C-alpha cells in the first residue's frame, strides 16, 4: 500500500567557488538545513604537460563559520586520466590526499 504522506527530500549544499564565504542569506539557509554536512570543492586536479597540478585551490574568508561538517570534494579533469600509468595512479591519489590534509585545517 502506498502512503499519501508527502515528504520533503533532505537537501544539502555544495560550495563550488574558490573563496569560502557566505552572505547572510546563504548562511541562514545552510544553518537551517537538516543535513550535518556542507560539501566544499577544495581544488581541481588537471594534467598540465606531463604533471598533475592542483588548480583553483580554495581559500576561506575569516568570517566563514558553520556548525556543519565539511566534506572535501575534488574535481578531477578527464584529461588527468588520459594515458595515465599504473604507478601514476598511486602518486596522484597520495598527492590529492596530502593536499586535502594540508587544506582541511584551514577550511574547517
């Protein structure tokens, strides 16, 4: 049997700019959200020449405050994976992990 109960799906936020700062309206909406998370794009990864490069690494405005848990999000371009060697995959994964660890205390 089907319920006629209308439920609102939970929603969350992805922050996709290079400077983490919210205006008053954005901040109220974030804090009002029932989800305990905010997903924040920390940086992009691209392959420039033969090197993997972080691009558009995020910075945080000193006024940014939230009670939400920050979940790092990384955008990796398709070209990063073209002709990638097996040993480069491990290097890339470690490099991304290291940069997340380095940026995380700054963002939280």
